[in-house]
C-alpha cells in the first residue's frame, strides 16, 4: 500500500473511531438524562430493590425509560413524522391522510373482531341503564356521534374503509331501536354543517365549534318534551385572537411541533366560551344554586369545541358535565353513576353521548364490570 493510501486509510479509521466515540458519548448522555428525569425517576423508584433486580423488573423499567424518556425522543419522533408525511403522504399506522390535508383516525376505518356482538351487548347495556333510571323517574337520552370519516367521507379520497365501519352507525342505531330506545341520530345535523363549512376539524378527530353547536341544538330539540325548567339565558363570546385548533391527530403523527411548511396546516379558530348571562339584582353571593337538572356523560366530544356550553345554551339550563376525555363507551358513565353527585343530587335527564367508533370494539374488563351492575 502506498504511503498516501495508508495515510488516507489511517485518517478514515481515526475519523470513524472519533465518530463512534461521539455517538457513544451522546448515547450515554441521553441515557443518563432519561434516568435522571422526573419521569424516569418516577418509573424506576418502585423497582429499586433486590427482588426487582433478581426478577428482571428493574431491567424492564430501565428499558422502558430508555425507550420513552430520552431527551432527543421528541425530536426523533418529529423527524420520523415529517419523513413519513413529506415523502410518502402518510400519517403512520394510527392516522390516514385524505384530500385537502384532512386527517382521519384509523380506528374509525378498520373492522373489529366480533363487532356485531359487541354492538348488541352495548345496546342491551344502554337499555338496562335506561330502565334503571326510569324506575327513579330519570329520563335518558342517547346521542350517537357519527365518525368524522362518515360525515366527511368525501374527503377520504381513496382512503379505504372497511365494510363493518361503513355499516356500523346504522347497525348500532338499529340495535338500540331493537331494545326499545329512540337514539338521537346526529348525522343529519352534522351533514348540514359539513356541506356548509365543515363539521369537524381537519387535523383533529372531533367536531369543530360549529359542529358542536349543531349537535347541541339537535339534542335539545330531541328532548324538548322532557319536563325541565329551561329558564336560564346564556351568552357565547368568541376570542378576538385567532388561534390553532386542538389538532390531536397532529400529535398522533408527531407533527404537532414542526413548522407548518412540513405538515398539514393547523385548523384555526376563534375560541368560543359560553357562560350564563348576568342575573338580576335579586340574587346574592351566598344564594345556593339548585343542582343541575341535566347531567352529561360521554367522551372527549363532550369536553371539546365548547359543546358543553352550546348544550347549556340550547337547553336554557345548567348541565353537569361528567364526560371525560378517553371515556369511550361507558368510562364516564361508570364513574358518574357510582359517584356521590348522582346519589345525592340525581338529575331529571341524563344525556349519554356515545361515539360511533367505539361501539364495535371488544368490550373491556371495566365495561363488563359496569354492565354487570345493571
């Protein structure tokens, strides 16, 4: 080997070695920072004993921290999200990209094993709850929220949708009807809004503020015969500054913290807030307000886009919002019916908001426990 070639090879080997040392140093620093982070310490603290070490629990906890708490993890995830979206037009396994930069949750599109049986079990559970509430002179209204992929199917633009998903909404409504229930179908009201301005956020799985208002109005109309006081006035105001919408699907695709040029443009909105109008001079600060006559249970649809405020305005009365983000079919229902508020201040009407996308999924252990109570 000539002296020049030898020097070049030696220089390359030195550079490779230096790069390896730098990478090893960076990796070690990342690992130390992950373990020292508050989240890492919280995860590791219960496993810092001999028994956990011998059983491998400590090793598993360390591996989990290394996989989820690295300081560079958000940057790496964002880079992967940008790579998928810009190069392949993909949102990853949990999100599908339609036309007009519209994002859809894969959960709404896929089939579920045993879906029809799960729908039937959930419909029976709703009927049991209805019967138990009726025995206490409490009315139940069931509002079924259609999938974004159903209301905005024209924006799927070739994104495949399973046959089960296509039939799921009507199947669930029919199952509820077969149990003697009269569910509130929100699809017509949301379809009108969709044709006008769009009923759902482009980069979020939930209805937008206009869709939430339309859903609230449809529910109020459906329960018009329920004897409620309906004597309160509400005022809705919109923020002067336009801000980004919630964008949960941008978070799922790891595109929530990247420049707009590298991702679907965020939704924009003037955030609305609905509050009870100022009352007359007759009331005092110490006057005790009556318990709300209406309770709302449901999912994240009920805690987004000012739906709760729009519902109070449409009903002209206070509504206790017991819905929870991630509540699915019966998460918030189980918590509310088992809680002190329901026992001590039962409402006249319970509005149960149920997302279409959850009704065909396999029942969880918590759901089966909830159903068994009724």
